[in-house]
C-alpha cells in the first residue's frame, strides 16, 4: 500500500557515523515504496554552553516543521509502545491525512519549546540513545510498521 501522506524526520546536524549513513540509506529506499519521505539534517552552530546549543537546535528544528503537520517529538519521557501498537497508531495518523514530522534532539535532548509544540511525545526505549542511533531505530520501526499495516512478512 502506498500512502499519500509525507513523513519528515528532522535532526540537528548531519549524520556522521558511516554505519548509520548506510542504515539511513537502506531504510530510506524502502520507505519510499510506502510514502513520500524526507530527512532534514538541520545545520546548527554549536556553542560550548549546553543549554544554548539545545535552544539553537530547537529553533532550527521548529523552523523546519511543515505547517499543519502532526508533530512527534522523540523523548525519553514519552509514551513507549511495542511495534504492533506503533503500527496501529501510525496507520491512524496516516489515515488522518496530515503530514507527520518526527523531531529528534541532539546530545542534550530536545528544547522545551520543541516539546511544548509536539502533538505527541514518543519514546523509542527506556535506554538513552545517541541521536544518530535513535534516527536509525526510528527508521527501522517506521519500515516495520508500514509492512505490518500492509500485511507484508517483515515483522515476525
């Protein structure tokens, strides 16, 4: 099944780890069969101050949001779903015909302004994940969810 609804993921900075780049490419190619997909790597000016960096990252992420989109912030305090629940929720959101924007924070997490803007706060794990690893996990779970709702055999 191909959905007309776009999914966009916004992250601060560029993906640096080569194994993550490979994984991102791998899942991007697969996701394109199900829906329009975009990864926005927002250029950030780093500072030595953690809270200032977090704020600058937040501003850059907020500027990249699509108007009227459903905003999902990845946050350790968010709801924690299993893959089947995530698939059902994703299907509901895609059926609502609103673009989905996923927001991933940098090393210091997401700025409070980003969290306030979010329609949903989602946790990928009880563990703290590096933002590049979180991106890779999210991409895999999006692919898994789309195969589940399409009745394809990827999920065991």
